[in-house]
């Protein structure tokens, strides 16, 4: 592994962007369960363009005493106790996600990861609460700074809803697949890369100061 800063590290001030989406049993990160988590890793090609390269997805068992809101489960269509989910407990899920992120941080010579999400305050809150609940001390993500594709989508395309921003960016969208952590994370990753790469092309066309 190299400690030299990669183009990715230089692009984002030593932070490694990792796209994360979670599905949960409600809106309270301390009372409701984390049910699915997906993390999409990005890489930068020789031209300096970002691309999604791999996805880690895990189904998660509700922690003991978790509140399971029927409205949330109806929305994301998750049966937390279905045997074919092959879910793991929170600590195992976060350990797998975090270990992969730590490896990518070292690979790119970054200092830590920064979560990319669509309205990511929700995702980072559940990630932090689960980390605290499972007593995982080495959380590779910045505890509060994030990149928000809702904001970026509003800037680039005038759209803040993920489906509409993705379609405005020329990306496909399958409403039947939406609201699974893996699908939403991958679509968010594609949107983020499209906006960052578009900005790169725009700045290359600007005249020198």
C-alpha cells in the first residue's frame, strides 16, 4: 500500500468519497433498526474522471429492542425476519463495510472517508448511532461532514429528488428497484460521478485567469 497521495486524495483534500445508503425501520437512529447498508467505492481514471467500481451490500438484523415502524417497513418492503435475507448483526455488518473502506483509504493515500449520500444527514446519523451501539471505535468516516447529492443535483440540474436528478442527468431509473440500499447507493454514486465529471469538463473549458 502506498502513502503517497493519489489523484483521488488530491481532488478531495485527502478525503475518500464513499457512497452510502441505508434502509431502516424508521427515522430515529437510536430507536429504529438499521436493516440494509450499501457502500459504493469510487475510483478515478487516467483522465481524472470518477467511476463506481464496486459495491458492498449487507442485510442487517434489528438490534435487540429496536422499534420497527410499520410505515417504514411498508415503504421499503423489508421483512426484517425473513430467513432468506441472510442478515448479519450490526457489528458484523459495520465491520465488513468499515474494513473495506479502510483498505481503500490506504490504497488511495487518503486520511479518512467522507460519506456521499442523498440527504446524507439521515445515513450518517444511523451509521454513527450503530457504531456507538456496537462500540466500534474505528469508524473511517468523517463524523459529520458529507457530500450531498440532493444539493449537487439542485445545483447541476434543478432537481433535488434522487429519481428526478438521476433522470435529468441522463441516467436510467427503475421505480421497482428503488428503495433498496444497493440500488439507491449505486444510483447516487452514478449521479455524484456524473456531476463531478461534468464540473471537471466545464472548468477545463474556462479561460485561464
